[in-house]
């Protein structure tokens, strides 16, 4: 049962003739090649074929360069940021002193409301 499970699980490796020792040799050869020339060679891409059931390893490719005519133009006017495709709002970052002042102003408004409510209560 365990041997059948092993064969089913590692069938692709076994079909390719790779067992534990062969994988270890391949790993050692890979490390030796990296030590000999550590420069980055690029990554291989995987593509879907036949409805995504099979995958084929393709050679590494460089990303397509952006068109020279495309230039992102983001400009900020206060809190509004305008881009090539529209605009959106992003709050400006406040300093600690500005944040503390904002909280103090909110407390002042709150205290004034309470004082006005008490004054109305006293008048009645």
C-alpha cells in the first residue's frame, strides 16, 4: 500500500528516471553551477495548454518594455490626486502637533455643546 502510494505520488519523477539519489546529485550539481556563476539567469515561465491541464516550461523572457509615449502624470492639488485616468482623494498626512490641535478643537466643540445644553436646561 505504501509503495503504491509512493509510486502514484512521485510518478513524474520516476518516469523521468529520478529517484532520491538522482535528485540529490541534481541538487548538488545545481549548487555547484550557482557557485561557479551566481549571476541571475531569469525565471522560466509556465504556460497553460489544453485547457490548463498540461503545463509546459518555457525559456525565461524579459518583460515587454513600456511604450515610450506612456508617462504617468500624477499631480496633487491639496487632497485631490489627479492621474491619467481620473482622480481620487487622499488625505494629507498631519504632524503630531496638528493631530493634537485637531483633537483639542473637537473637545472644545463638545464642551460648548454641553455648556449650551446645560444653559438651556437652566433657563427652563
